[in-house]
């Protein structure tokens, strides 16, 4: 059995997270331009939610597979699938194709971040883990700095298709490092994957997403989602190897982390999806300016995470969680109150910066608290479950806000919603009649203004959940035996 080379394995994991971070900033920058070229503004949210939906569904499945069969094969499979989806997305010629291939890309992404973070939990002790966060924070910071600039450059001088191709060399390098330097010993046991639980989980997420985006008849998704959720919980309680063991929710830190993670992720993904659209579609900014609005968040996050990693050993988890979530409320309140059609571009920059700093403190402490709360045999599923709630929160948040935006654009039946695609064209719809352009811009601005208040509400709810975070020991963990014991 060869020994894992920790530095080069850590580099490979950092590259994996770099792809995820770069993908988020570059695609957010390019999407308004994509809508201007391909049309389909009514499907704008689905480009993001399709990706998050498929990654959300697979996160707990990959987490379980990583515990059963090892981290390495699951992570490699996810990266390869992500690269295939990226190449296919870049070759799309219609919005329908792009949404379909983004779904494939998300199926791979579901393995990348949670399994990479699980490997970090395996390779490093708590004290080391807090320091390693600094290196991973730098990855997010670099991606945050170059992502919007790269996206704007690609859209201006090449075509938007290339925003999906840039991850290919990074992904191939990551695969090569993992194959060569990451080695693990896994005790293979004859265990079954919970197919019934996976199917119910998939149905629940799809129905919930359809319901929250429900414009008219699609509201059927909400009662269906409630039934499927009840069935999923019942099946998981009886399954020998459940996708998400209900027993881990006996640990209070995991419960609060899951709730807070879902809420602040709804705010985060909502902001990164709709702030660039507001800047380009309402304020008339360029693609580079639109993407640049989320740079302060993605830079502030890793810087705060770096500080959080050092403070955690001194302060514990709770002060960083409560303080960080409080900062997100300040940032999103500024966004909701001040971001309007005449707002200077400094407003979203400051708001997103404060939001990112708060997220850096809170998300780092929440994730490490979850990993510290359980032993090795549950760390994969606990980390994946935490990431599951974050991604489903993001998917539901973006979907809900997409429904709000579309409902505002449909308010005037005399104006076809497809005309709003022109707002994202290079000339910002100057060929349209002035009255029609004003109507479209006003409707889009009204829908996005409501979304900014929703983002603020999500952060307030996350902060409230954080107030109930329990005291977590930084040295002891809960074993699978203790979790399974009746309470």
C-alpha cells in the first residue's frame, strides 16, 4: 500500500474546488449575454437550478458511496463527469441544450466539493484543518478575482461557449495528481445502496423545485413534495444503509448547520445569479461590470475564512457562526434597501463584500463543527449531508426567485416575455421602442427588487437559526454507535 503524498493530494483537491469556484463566477458573468444570444429569459433560472438540482440530488449519494467504497474513485468519477458536462455545455446551440448539459455537469459536481472536503477531514487533524482552510480560502479568492475578469474577456473577445471550456485543463491536471499521489485503504463490506431512498429524494427535490417556481398550475409540486418527503423519511428510518441516516440529526450541531446552511445558500446563490442580471439588464452595465459585482463577495469570503481558521481554536465555533451570519444580514439589508434603477454600482459591491465576509466566518465554522461532531465512519455522509442542504437551499432559492422574476415579466399580457431578451444584448435593446424598453426594464427591475428582499429574508432566518447553535467540543467526536443509540 503506497503512502498518500499530502501536499500534492491537497493541491489536487484545491484544483477541484478551484473549478467549482471558477465555474460559478464565470457562468454568472456570461449568462446575461447567453440569454441575449440564445433567448429564453423565462428559462434563465433553469440554467442555474438544473446544475444545482442534479448536484443536490447526488451529493448524499456520493457521500454514502465515498464511505462505502473510498473517496478516490468517487471523486475521480465526479471530476470526469463534470468535464464531460462542461465540454457539452460549451457546444450548446440552444437554451434547452444548455440546460440539459448543465444537468450533466451538475451530476459530476455533486461529488467534487463534498468528497474533496471529506478527504481534507481525513488527511488533517482539527488543528491542521483550521490552517489548511487558509490555502483553500486562497483558491476561492483567486477564482473570485479572475473569474469575472476572465468571463468578461471571453464574452467580449471570444464567445460565451469558452466559459465552459476553460475548466478542462484544470480538471485533467487534477485527475493526474489524484491518480498518482492519493492512495487509501478501504475495507470493502457487502452493503447495499439505498435505491428507494435515492429515488424518493430525487422526486422530492424535483417536485419542490417545480412548486417554488410555480407560476399557475405548477404549484402542484408543493403538496407532492410534502408527500414524497414524508415517504423518504419513513424509508430512511428503515433502510439498512440509508442515503441520509436520520440518526445523524440526533446531533444538534448537524441540525442547526443544515438549517442555517440551506438558508444562507439560498441567499448566496440568489445574489450571484440575480445581481449580475440586475447590473446588466437594469443598470445597463457591461458583462465585465455585471460579473465584477460578485467579486467582493468571493474575495471577502476566503479572506474571512482564513481569519476564521485561526480564530476558531481560540473562540470556538459559536461566536464565528453568530457574528458571521449577522454580517450577512447587514450586507443583504443594504442590497434590499438601496439597490434600485438609479443606484450607483458601489452599492452592490459593498453589500456583496459584507455578505462574503460574513459567509467566510460562518460557513467555515459550521462545516468544521459538523466534521468534528462525528467520527471517520460518518464523516463522509455528515459532510455530504451538510453540502446537500446547502445546495438544495441554493437551488430552491434561485428557483423561487426565478418564478418571481418571470411573474413580473408576465404582468403585462401585451408585452411578450421574449422581448426582455433584448435587455441583455450588447446595445441593451436600443432598437426597441422607448416605451416598450421602459416597460421591460421596469418589470425586470421590480422582479429583481422583490428578489433582493427575499435574499435579505433568507439571511435573517439563517442568523436566527445560528442563535440556537449549541456548544461543540473541539476535541471529542460522536461515533456511529453513539449516533445509532436511542435517545
